[in-house]
C-alpha cells in the first residue's frame, strides 16, 4: 500500500504542477492581451490629445484677435459714451436757451401788440 500512496502522491503532485503551469500560462496570456488593449487605448488617447493640441493652436490666434477687437470696441464705446454725454449736455443747454428765446419772443410780441393797440 505504501507504493500506491507514493504513486498517488506523485500523480497528484504532477497534476498540481501541470494545473499550476496551465494557470500561469493563462494568466500570462491574459496579461499580454490586457497590455495590448491598454496600449491601444493609450495610443487612442494620445491621438485625441494631439488633435486637441492642434485645435488649441488653431484657436489661440483667433481668441487673441477677438480679445484685441473687444478692447478696441470697449475703447470706442467709452469714447462714444463720453461724446454722447457732451452732446446731451449741449442739447440741454440749447433747449434751455430755446425756452428763454421763446419766452422772450412772446414777451416782445405782446409788447408790440400793446403798442399797436395804442396807435
């Protein structure tokens, strides 16, 4: 019986070693497949990143141009606002004078009418 037990132990040991070798081979193969997949994903991400970098380089001068235009228009708007204030002030002055002139004309027209009545 000792021989049968020894043979059984050796057979089991050989089976364990074979199963272990198969498991390690499968694991190595799965790791290789995972590395290939991850390498492909990394490559895809690098390609998309390069595309974004190219688009950013393309957009940068356009953004700069729009910022310069914005500054120019802001300056013009400030100048126009100042001129509009000046014109509003001058219009107010002229409207006040217009009212005075109208009152003066009415006064003198009335005086002329009074004098005409006396004649």
